[in-house]
C-alpha cells in the first residue's frame, strides 16, 4: 500500500456549512479518513472580496497538504467560485474537488420549472455561476436569491430559534407556493432546509451539491489510485480557526444532525 493512499482527505469551508458535504462524503466513502477544517474565525466568506477568499483558501489548502492530505474537497460554493481554478493550477498533482450550485439536476428534473438558487452574493455574482446558468438553465426560469447574513446566522448554531425562521421567511417568503425547485447553493443552507421548506409551503423539491461532490471525489481518487484500501471505517477529525471546545462541539453536533 503506498504512503499516499494512507493520507486523509482534507475538507474545508468558511465555517461549519461544509459539514453538510462531509456527511455525503462519509456516506459515499466510508473507509476514507477525513479532516474537516472550518474557517469560522473568518466566516462568512460570501461577504468578503474574491481576493480575500482566495488568500484564505490557499492558506488552508497549503496547511492541509503539509499535514498529509492526499486530496482536497472545497466544501464551499463561494470558495470554489473564487479559488478552485487557482488552487488546481498551484497543485496540479493533487485531486481538488469543488462544489457548485446543483442547478443541473434541478433543471433536468424541472425542465420548464421555476427554480430558486439560494447562495451567497459572491457565488451569484461571479462568472462561474453565470456560466452554470447559461449551460443548464435551458427553458427554466432560474431565480437567483442572494442570502446576505444567512450563513453567518447559521454559524451561530441555535437552528430552532424564531429569528432564524423569520430571516428565512424574509429571504424567500415572496416565493411561497410559486416554485418548483430550490437549489441550496451554499453549504450552510441544508441545515435550514426545514425552515426554507416551511417558508415556501409544500411542493418545492430541494437540490444540493453534496452527493454530486462525493461522487466526483470517488471518481478522482479512483483515477489517481488513491482510494483507501482498508476494511475499517475511516476517521473523521474536526479542526477550526475558532479553536475553542465550544466551537468543536458545535461542529460535532452539526455532523450528527439527521
Ligand atoms: N458555505 C459557503 C458556501 O457554500 C459560504 C458561506 C459564507 O461563508 O458566506 O458558499
């Protein structure tokens, strides 16, 4: 067994949102070891500049690689839009898998539907999103819904508090009963799917990029001969730039949510 196969998969996000992706990664690849890094001290990324997100992402990836990561998952739509191309150019030998709003499966399921794409202002403003909408929007009505403040609010935990449901209601309430599908284009948002669903009323289908990202990671590890060859379950470790026991306990709690 090569030393590289022994390495872990480094997964990062601006904070705890990427834990929604980590769940899908562990389900798809239960024998891999994962190290999750949440940059909660610098969240939210969606309200920073593209250059700041690139710098932060570069530092995180360099540290994960120095610690022995064999592959990287950018579990953040915003960081993928701002940094994936530069990170791949800087580390051509490392599989680097990003995430993008799951517009493609949503448009396939509702080819003439009205599809909300909820994401950070940065994700919806960058060229990568416009390319995605041009490529897959087809005959759909694609409605971008920037959600300033939502990821930062989710970072605080306390998902059942009324202020969070009210915030979600302000963001999407106008579309109640009027949408076929919702794309959760920020990895924090699957944690408030129930609140979004309540605000929109019954009938909207939900799409997020977690499962697609997990399949892409499997493909890339397999192509590079990097899939773990072991029978034991993989390990999952958490680290955060907000390095307190409370923050790490919050990450663990989010990882255990259904
Ligand atoms: N979770 C991130 C994403 O997928 C970004 C949230 C933020 O930090 O603004 O876009």
